[in-house]
């Protein structure tokens, strides 16, 4: 009978330890998942900001090129009018 009590107590201790380890593992798993999801959402936010920054950079580059083309066109138009005035032609 005494041996059965010792076996029962040992079994209960093993089961209790397993339950405690399982509960600890679940808590750690929930924490890791929460941290992962927080990091994932931060990654999405940073990705969105990076995409916006790339768009802004492309837009700025395109606007600079457009402004440069407009300036070149104005210069060419002024040169054309000067040449037209120099040679005495009519501008239609």
C-alpha cells in the first residue's frame, strides 16, 4: 500500500509538472505570437511609409525633369522668335 501511495504521488508530481510546463509553454507561445504580430504590423507601416517615400521621390524626379523640359522649351521658343525677328519672317 505504501508503494502504491508513492507511485501515486510520483505520478501526480509528473502530471503536475507537465501541466505547469504546458501552461508556461502556452504563455510563452502567446507572447511570441503577440510580439510577431506587433512586428508584422510595424513592418506593414514601415513598408507603407517606404512606398510613400518612393512615390514622392519619383514624383519629385518627374517634376524636376518636366520643369527642365519646360525651361528648355521656353529657351528654344525665345531663340525661334529671335531668329524669326532677325530674318524678318512672319510668325503664324
